[in-house]
C-alpha cells in the first residue's frame, strides 16, 4: 500500500486525524536501509499504524560535517515504506520544522557532553530538539530508535522521562552487514579499502564482549588489541573513542564491576565517521 505523504504541519494533522488506533513512529533521516526497515517491522508489531519521518536535521550537524552530502533518496525511501506497509510518511522541509531560527531548544546537559557528545559538540542538543518536535507533531504512542545509536537512545529516554513526554520509547537491535559492519546510511561513503578497515570496529567490540566475564580491564584491552592494528592499516582507522560505559548514564565504568554495560566505539575511516556498540554483561555469572 502507498503511504500518505505529509509535507506540512497541516497535512500531518489531517493524516493523523484519520488514523485510528495506536501509532508507532520511526524517526529517520532517510537513506533507508535494512536497519531502518527492521525498526519499521518492529513498529508494525507495536501499534495499529506506523509513521516514518524523513528529515535531515541541520541542528545536529556541526560546521564541516556532512549535512550537505548526507544521502537523500526520498523516492526510494517511500517505495521501501510502501513495501513495509507504512501508513504515513512525514517528510517536512527545513522551513516546516524551523519556520524561524529556533530560540528555545533542548539542552542535552552533562550526558550530551561525553562520549559521542565530546567528539561532536552540540550534536545531541540538535538531535533532542528535533526528536521532541517530531514527537509533539506526530503524537505517537510509541517511538522506536535503533540501538546502534545507543547514547542517542539513552538520551531520548532520559528526555522523555525528565520532561514527561507521553510516549513509550523502544529500541531495535543493530542490524549488521555479512562482514559485521553495522548498517549505516554513511556506509555508502566508504571505498572498498576503507570498508575493509572499518570492519575493525565491530571486530573490536566482539573481542571485548568475548572476555566480559573477566571484567572491564580485560574488555578494553581485548578491543584495543584489534583497534591498534586498524590504526596502522591502509587506509588507517582514526579512533575517536573506545569506552565502556553505564547503559543508562553513559558514564565511564572504572575499576571492578559486574552487571550490564555498553562497549562503545567510534572512529573515522577516510572522511567517514562511524559508530558502533555492543551490550554486555560484566563479571562471571553465579
């Protein structure tokens, strides 16, 4: 079925009024891939109707980042949504989302200044601002985000809790290429040789997860052993960070600890910034 396409707030309001039952929203920046489609399928299982938003949000790109060249494949995206039975596609322009220069925005706070936030200052402020706007406009019962962006997901959950936003936030598992590389719209930037180097990100995460029972130091050491080789590859991986963090606060785990954790990594291959993570259980089970 062909989804209703809403480009303005008025068209969205009319389409939303006509939809009966519960709604799940999958916010995206377009360039849909299998990872997005898995979220759409999860949304279909979670509600009576499914909406997908497609908007490349300028507020979450810093100067010099890839806002202008970020892939925009709207016609193909709509075809993919139709094939998955999406009911509504909200595809606003910049003027619709930001009719004037925003004066009141979301501040991500200390949680937005660490890990990925330290590598991309201001990124999470822009991300949370647009997510809140989308939630207010679409008014879904549930919103689904990929676990590949684990810090983003944790921050959205915190924003929803702190601001009493009436929506349930759910995460969808990371989808990977056959070689282990996490699916991302930015993967298409990679040359064949760059892609070969980039696979080290997921290999490092698996190496760390394999020794999670031995504790934090063993996890970091095992992952670093893989990444060290990648930093001398041709082309090299330029590591932004490798951290073991609390899954709720994203603060770094130091010293002996047991329980859930997230091992997160980010780096650049060529001009492409890539992130990945894996959830793990520290310490031996009793």
